[in-house]
C-alpha cells in the first residue's frame, strides 16, 4: 500500500493541527464527535509489516461509552472495513488532515489488557514479528453468545492444605513451595525424577500459589497432559477455579473459557501453547512443562516458543516460574547459567534409587558370542527374557516403535533401494499383511506390482516396521497375552492393571497406574534419526 493510501485512511475533522473541534453544530444526520477524548488510536489487524502502527479515528458521541481501550472495533482503511483493537483514547491527534470516523465497536468487552499488550510488544521485539500476528495468537476469535455467560469466582479455591512431601525429595524443594505460597518470585528449572508423578508435583506448586492469593498459568504440550494436570489440580483446587484452554474445545467454548479468565473468574489456567498469553488475574506463577517438546513451538509467524513467552511474562511481572521436564533442554540450562533461575534437582543417591536399570545391547563382542542371532533379530533374547519376566510378574510391558502403521517404508529385497512411486517418486508403504500392493505415502496411488528402478526385482522387504506389524509379531511371540496398540488416531491415555504388551509410538505411551515392568525401545537408529 502506498503512503498516500495510509494517509487517506486517517483524515481528521479539525480546525488546526493536533486539535479536534467538537463545538460546531453539525447538520442533521451528521455524527457528533464525543465531548471527552474524541480521538481513538487503533491498531488495524493488517498482515503487511509496514502498516504495523497506530492510526487515529474520530469517536462519535453514541460510541463513546463502549469505545474504551482494549475493545475490538471496526474501521474503514483504504476503502474497506477491517478489524482493529482500540489502544487508547486521546484529546488530540498528530495527524494532519481530516480524521475518519470509527465505523463501530464490535464488542464493549476490553479483551486486550495492558499486561497482554506489554507482553505482545515484548514478543514482537524478541521474534522480529508484527503485533497483528502475535495478537491473533494471543486473543481468540470473538463469539457473541459466549460473552453473555458468567461463572462467578469461587469463595474457597484451595480445598485442603498442600502436602510438601513430594517436593522434599528435591534439594530445597520444600523451601521453594513455601516461597510460592508467600508470593515471592521464586524461579526454578526442575528436573523430575524418573517415574515421578509430575502432574501431582505441579498441582501442589499451583495450589500453593493459589492459596497465597496468586493466579497460576500452566502450559503443557498436548491434550493428554492437559487432562492429567487437570485431574491432579482439581483434587487440590476447587474445580470452579480451574480453566483448561486447548484448541480441541471448539471456537465458542474456548472463547467462553478465555473470557472467564479475563474476568477474573479463574485462578488456575491449564492449557497448550496458545494459553501462555491468557490474561490471568494477579498472575504469580508461570509453569512450562516439557519445554523440549516441539509442539510448544508455534508454527505460525513469528513462531514464538511457549517457554520463551512464559519467561518473558514472568520477567515482566516479576513473578515465580517453573520450567520442568524429565530431561533438561539447553535453553532451560541457560536460565540457570545466567542466574535467572535456580536448579531444582534431587540428590544423586535419590536419582540412583529412582532410575530404572538400563541395558544397551552391543552390536558385537561378548553379547554377540552369547546370542549369535541378536545381530539380525529385531528382538534379541535378552529383550524377550525381560518382557517375559515382567509379564510373569503381572506387569505390563511397553514396546516403543518409531512409526505407526504396518510397514511405513519398504525397499527392494535384492539391492536394498528404497521403493518409490512410479508416478510421483514418493516412498511406498504397506498398509496391511494382505494388502493388494504398496501404497504411495504422497499421492495415495496403489502399485500392485512394484518394480525396483535399479535392478528390476519385484521382491520387497521392510525398512522400518510400524506399530501394527510389531503388535502382530509380539502376538505370535507371546501367545495368551493381550496386545494394545497406541499410535496415530487410536491413542490410549491409560491402561488397566495387569500383564499386557503395549506397542506405542513416541508421545502416545499410555499411563500405567502401577508402572511398566519393562520397556523395550525398538529400531533405536530410526528413533535417533527423527530427533
């Protein structure tokens, strides 16, 4: 857009530079400017970076009560109506020329709070983005019906005293919990012990902060984690004080819950990455769990990471923060190294007592001499013995595989060349044992008789074995035991106690109430190659 177009968008009705005249009596049918602060400074939601700036418009007298800072408005910009946020009301303007009128106030709800506005500005500066792009991530789309519902704030959010025994296993863990209850800006990078009930520990930290009169924001990678933390938190904090925000709620329900947070009707907010912008009242604690999960990185411009946004928010508000996980990222360690946060780890004897016994199978040497077939077998005898022993004890066995499906990648059995589609050159896969042919993973075409492009052979072999084929093999190796597959669209959140073989892809492992008796990580070369 040319600069002249932007100037035409903001023409003002005045008698001198920077002064807006409201004393003259306009003709009948002409709008009257508001008597008090008749100029609205707005930010249009435009996608072009060079128009990421404020523009002034006149507010009419009948719009004055609703046109308050933070509300959604609609303005005419270069001949078309665009949505915008009203940032402030002013008595004068710096624009030379005639101002255009504010078209209408979409809703009198002030959805852009000063705190969120400062956070948006900080994210824009850090990621070199634009404010409209970040505001689209921070504030969900409006649904008029949701604005009429109200929840009401709970009278007694914390139902019972917080037990600090779980945090006592970590160095200065109990003192950290006390600091949260006192409202101090305690910040820690927490490395959870193996097998730790992380949702219980985070729920205890959140309950301590809520009991101290603070608001809490907890950001987790996915819906499974939201559900787990919700269940743990509502056992300690009244359910009416807890709100879960996730994309799977649907636009109307998500906006209704977001408004409950905005109105101060919730004290604890649990959600996925976009919830990090939630306007929590009196925010005193920011929690980010498993910050190494790539789902916490926003795929839309300017691609902010929930950990970085959460820490920016904690820094601006001078409030407490927890970055936790079973493994520590380099970015989390940088927070410790800079002195911004402190270590929250268990002593080495406690770590050794909690850690599982890990057996890494060698490709040669003594292990190969004892089990010559281990070099070519997908499940060597030591893994089979560990699984069988766990099943005999009545415990489930977790088998992790890198890919879902049956045979997600196949190759020529003679020369090992990857089998590809003859139409689009996409990789071929087998969808079932009795499939009529190989299926292209790109275009979906079926090749009934795939032929190798290099040697001409029609025989194929598996390169990577998927979850369903692994479950089929384990069912034959361990007859009489149920085999549960958790992958793709069929993900199990929890399994019943008892002996069972659980085949899962990374991130889809069900929770075992009594723990797993053994865990087998298959095709580790493929797992490492996906990182």
